[in-house]
C-alpha cells in the first residue's frame, strides 16, 4: 500500500472509529433545529459586550482556584450526564468536564464563532476526548437538540449575548425536565464584561426561568447563579416578553 493511501486510511479510522467524537471530523455545524427568529423578541435595553477572546484569563489562573471543580460540585454534575458548555470558547470547561462525565456522559461544546470551534475541535482531537460534540450556534439561538441537556453552563459570556430574550427562549427546548442552567459572571455592568445580578434575574424571569440558587466562588469574585428552565406552558410567548428597564442594570 502506498504511503499516501495509508495516511488516508488512518484518517478515516480516526474519524469514524466507534466512540469517536464528531469533532474529529471537524464538522462545525448546527446540531438542532432553528428556533424563533430574533425579530420576534424585544432587544435588551442595556449594552452588549463585544466578543473579544475565546478565554477569560489563563487556564493556570483558573485552575489555581479550581474553577471547573467548584462549578461541577455546585451544579452536582455527575458521570453519565450531558452538559452543554454554551459559549465554550477555548474549551476550558469542556476538556475538564469530559473526563468527569465519563463514557456514558457527554459535553456539547457550543459557540457562535466558527474559528473558536475549529481550534477547540483540534484540542479535543489532541486530547482524544471521545465524549465531546461540537455545536455551532447563532447569536439568538444555541441550535441544540431538543431535551438533550441535564445542565447548561454559560461562563463569562452572558454579557455578550446580543439577543438574550430570544437566546433564552430558544435554549429552553434543549433542556431536559429537571435540568439546571448555571450562569457564571461578575456583578458589574455589561459594558465592563459582567452582568448585574438584578439584571440577570430580570432577563431570565422575563422568559419564564426561575432562580433556585446563588453561589460565590472561593478565590474568585465571580458568582454562579442557578436557574430552572420554564416548562412549555411556563415559557412566555415572544409577544408577551417585556425587556428589563434601566433600573435593573
């Protein structure tokens, strides 16, 4: 067999081997159907931070206070679960939660920036993480499969969501009954890459989510706000959603 044919054959085996992650094939695509369009929802009456980097700070700094370990403990993330890392960026939490979830579990690493996802797919391949899937999303719609997530984490990215009401509305169908949504951010204005807690609660409650817990990270000023998603009956229709006013900033 010629060397070139051997290389091709090895590549095919890598991509299609049993248990291999679809990210090994570098398929950067939507995993779920389109939800409601952004135009059906009110725009936020507050600033939206720009996406400036696929990571918040160095991974060494985040490991120093065990950010991923604290997050997993506070959200009771266990083997066999499916976790959506929404706005995964460089995959800090994706690569740390993957071993915890085990072969029966899964991480769905979602982002709206294809270049970030391509780099993350390469990282997943290098680390040979077979329980990770890559998912492309839209700014107003995470485009995830229905009833696929036990937990969704949004880490230092909520302030970058340009259409929060549409985004939260379209995220809800991807959450299983009893699922939890964990949002990590700093309690400061969105223009300063944070989200005031009052504003966060107001925007999620406007769609039908309910806050069930609030935690402070040890060794870091970030908070973790935990919400339960609305049921189909409890999810407000787009026409009934009212944008939060400046008083909640």
